[in-house]
C-alpha cells in the first residue's frame, strides 16, 4: 500500500471493487473516521493501477496458504524457482 501511496483500507476496498468474484463486502468500523474513509473510497471512481494489481498478485502467489508458503515460484515472481504446486 505504501509503495502506491494508498492506505491499507483504500488498497483493500479498491481491490475488492475491481475483482469479479467478491459479490459482497463486509466492512466494520470502530470510529466515524474509519467510516468516513470508506465512504470517500467508494465515492471515488479511481481504480488500482495494473502495476499495483500485479504486486498484489505476486504476494498472493507466494503466500496462497501462508502456513504452506511455496518458495517455488518463477523468475517473474521473485527471481528464483518455478511456478507450480
């Protein structure tokens, strides 16, 4: 999120908005400030850049199941190994 100058909230909500599979989004707030941030994010028409989406996919591919994180990923992912489980 920091690399793309986004808050974690903004990154996660925009990511969910851009994906086809999430059909609903559960959000919870413990303060008015958090609620107002979410509302501002949903009012924007901006989307995550392709570069940002690629970075999220890279992290996901390396940590699909964090307890069983694979180090066998292709050079495109982090410079060593191969894709496949």
